[in-house]
């Protein structure tokens, strides 16, 4: 089997002194794994950062044997945010989320396009608000949709709309999750939004599939709460 594609680096593990096992999320083949020989060479070593985008040449003797990649850097992405703790933590978590939810060799162009958009949203002013919506879109693209309308009740106090969880009316639902045009500056509202999505992720996806809650998401939220 031989093919060419573009894809984002999801993970890398040392296999031997000069070789590594990697996973990419590709446009046409979804999540694929294989070997990169000579990964310690200066030509590619410095580019093999999680989240970077590559041109990929893949070859394998058969479908039952692990193949190998020859790669060239297509777009440098992650290094653009190495000096920003919050955004770097966001990248680590987001790539990890896609890795753990993706099935091997299953095409999902929506996810590929969402990764493309992800780095654009990180460069925007209200990136955290956009990220929360992005995370919901990722979950939806994997078949897990959070219908906010089923989750909330609305109350009006002094002419102001507020939304609360149906099963726990002490928990506020941030308005921007209901009215997507709202621009949020309050960090507490953003943290509430992250926690709501995290609750959905845990109860509706991870626990039913016997998967652990990713530590990378905890680290990311802590970077927002305690900058």
C-alpha cells in the first residue's frame, strides 16, 4: 500500500535510537500510525512537534504490517505558541482529544478541517470562547452532540436572561453557549463553559467507553484559572 496525503502529527514514541512510531491525522485516511526512520536527523527532528502539519508519503508491504512514513514539513503551527502557556496547553489537550477519540484508518474530513481552523482561532482575540465552541464541534463530528436546549432552563431576573442546568439549578450555563453571538470577557463565564463541556465529555463519552479523563484537559483549565 502506497499513498500520499497531508496530516497533523498527533503523537510520537521512540522506537529505537534513530526511529520513532508516530500517529498522524490525515485528510483522506483519518488517524494512521507508522514508523519514521532516521527521525533523529537534523533535517526533520526539529519539525517533529505535536500539531505541526506535514506532507506525508506512506508505504506498507501489506494491510497487516506497520508501514513507514517519509515526511516534509507543510506548515509550522505549534511553535508559533510556545511562549504562551495557555495556548500551548490548549494545543496539547486538543491534539490529545482527537487522538483518543479517533478510530484508526477512518476518514473524517470534518475533523481534519477543524484542526485547520483550530490554529486560526488561537490567533484571534476571543480565542478561548471560540475554542469552547470548537470543542463542541469536534465532539459532534465524532458523533457526540451536546444539545444545550435540552440541558437548560431559563430564568429572567430584572429583565436579564440567565440559564441554569436543569438537574442542578445552582449551576449557571454561560449565555454564549445559548446565544452564540454573545462576546464574553468574563473569565468565570469561560471557565463555566469549559466545565460544562468537560462534564458532557466525561459522562457521555469517556465513562461509557471506559476511557480516562485526559490530564491534559485538567492542565489546560488550570492554566486558564491560574495564569
